[in-house]
């Protein structure tokens, strides 16, 4: 009588949890008009994902933003790369991934910014998120020189117009989060800095 041999027992686990994609951009500081490549990665990239690409649009309140599908991304892309031609200003991007029928979507990835690299007048601002309650100072510079008589804007709304070269927020809150820029008032060319995103985090994070 022959003996039947059995394999070792193993457990197959199927997860329905939504993955969290990771978005990277290259270059993150492009020259004006240059092309920017977005790359969206998820776990198990060979599992038939399609990718959706969005631009972040700040809301009027300045406290949040909505996502606008980029042209050519309406039905998703098979490649995890998306090229944006002619990047001319600071902008934020996110991506999602989906697969199956009906489509099972991932979460939105963390918002990633592509910063303008025009090198004339710049707004000097914190690179990392600032904790609530901390002071923040934004300054306007032309190359290495401080610029005076500048106007400061938040989400394209004028918030300071005097002779100071700096904008100081004594204790930031989430309501201060948004896009900031400065404009030299006495310049015949009306030099305006690229927008910079000021990010505010909970002080206990």
C-alpha cells in the first residue's frame, strides 16, 4: 500500500486594506519651463495597478486644498511615471492607484511639491513643517541681498504692505498654512517671488 505525502501547511492571507502610495518628483527644483517627472509607487507594483495624477488646488480659506486630475490621467496610466512639461511655478501633486473591476483604489499619497527655480527674487521660508505655537519669519531676498519695501501675499491675497523686509508670525496655527510670496514694490519690473508653501503641524506630532 502506497503512502500519500502531504506538504507543510501554510496560511494564505488576502488583505483588503488600502495601500498608501509614495510619490517622488525629479527634479524637485526645476528651471522654469523644464520637464518634471512624477513617480508613484505602491506595494506589489506588478499587480496590475493603474495610476491617477492630481494637482493640489488651495481653497479660498487657505486651510485645505482639493485635487484636480491632470490632463491625460482621467482613465489612469499603466506606467507609474507621469511627465509634466513646462513647469513654471511652485505646485503640489498627489497620486492614487487603482485596479480591478469595479476599481479598488488606494489612498491618496502624501502631498509633494515641485518648487520654482527661477533664481531672481525669492521668499525665504521654513523648508520643514512648523509646529503650532512657534514663531515664523518670512523674508524676501534678491540673490544674497535683502529686499526692502516688499508686499507679502498669502494665497494671492495681500497681507502686509509696509517698509519691512520680513513677515513675522508670532505663533503659527493651522489657519496660517498656505502659499506665500513677496513682491518688490519699487521695482520697475515688478519682481515677484515664486510661491512657497508654509506647512504647520500639531505641536505634539
